[in-house]
C-alpha cells in the first residue's frame, strides 16, 4: 500500500502514478492515485504552494482535548 501525495488516500501499488521526479526523488517514493491528483500536485509544485498544503481538515480548537503550552503563552 502507498499513500497519495496529494489527497492522502491509500492506494495499491499496482494503481499508482509516480511523481517523485517533481522533487528529484527515487522512483516511487512519491506517488498519486489519479490523473486529477497528478495535475493538482504538479500545479502546486509549479506555483510553490505544495509546502503549505493542509493535509487534514482543521478541527475545532475546543474539542475537549488537552493542549500543549508554549513559551509564547507565558510571555517569554
């Protein structure tokens, strides 16, 4: 199994499209699941937005889970 570089879905090795050349990677280190994802990731690499992709949907900040404190919260 592999993970799509664009949409993060699981894909079988027989159904992958190789896109590692976009980052000068070895073959099949970066793969996508469809032609649509290939076009989207190529566009993101071309315009430089691939590094700021938000892979998972944002959750509400008050979900009842504990949060980590940082130095900035203490005014340091």
